[in-house]
C-alpha cells in the first residue's frame, strides 16, 4: 500500500520529471513493484520518465525496473526496442536491458526465446561485438536448471556455432554452466 501511495503521489505531480517524492534509496524497489503489479499505463509512465531523464543513474534504475513486467507482450516489445536504433535505448544499455528481463522468472523465458529467435538481429545490431553477445548468452544460461531447458540450450549453441563463432568461448562456458546447474 505504501508503495502504491508514494508512486501515485509521484504520478500526480504537475512535473513528475522534476518532482519525484520517492526516496532515491528505494526507487528501484518501488518502480519494480509497480511495474510488476501495475498495468500498461504505469509501464508507459515510467518509460516516459526514462525518456525525459537526464540522470544516468535514474535512467539505469528505470531501465532495470521496466523489466519487472509480467506481461509477455510488454517484455517482447521492450526487448525489440533494446535492439532498435530508433527506440531511445542506448546501444550500450541493450545487453543490460536484456539481462534485466532475463533476471526475472517470467522474463527469463521471454528473453531466452528472444535471443534464440533474434540472434542474427542481435549480432547485426551490435556489429558482431563478441563481448556483448557473451553477456546475452550468460544471461540466459545462468538460470537454466531443468534437463529439457539445458538440452534445448545445448542444441541451440551447437546449431548456431557459425553465428556464435566470435563468442565461442562464452558459448562454450554457457554449456559448462548449464551442465553444472
């Protein structure tokens, strides 16, 4: 209830970009909770705060919190935006956005499916920068625990060796990770 109250107070501000009553040390918790249990209007409100913010740490809090959604279509849209030059998500924030989505129970499956279906687009967006692709791979692999998931992951890595060639070490490490899980 307190989270809702303080978030509502913020939303009712005449200029929410300048007047945020949420203490900075709890903003991520408040933002994430509201995104998780809120509707699309709350997600859009926070997205607009991201677009209007000039503070790097605030932008990072918001980007991370937007990944707390439990709406699959919202998460898919968010991931699409993370690899779109026109979306206002900075290229250097793309892999952390992906990692934030993958770090949540529902988002993990959405993110891993996204990676597997959009691998070529992700590679193209990041100009085949292997360190970035390694972050994507690790974000998926670290939470795979069921045999069916690990088998599917191993098959994905094996079948996409050519697309993953620059990130071969990271891909091999994810195989070790899922085997150890």
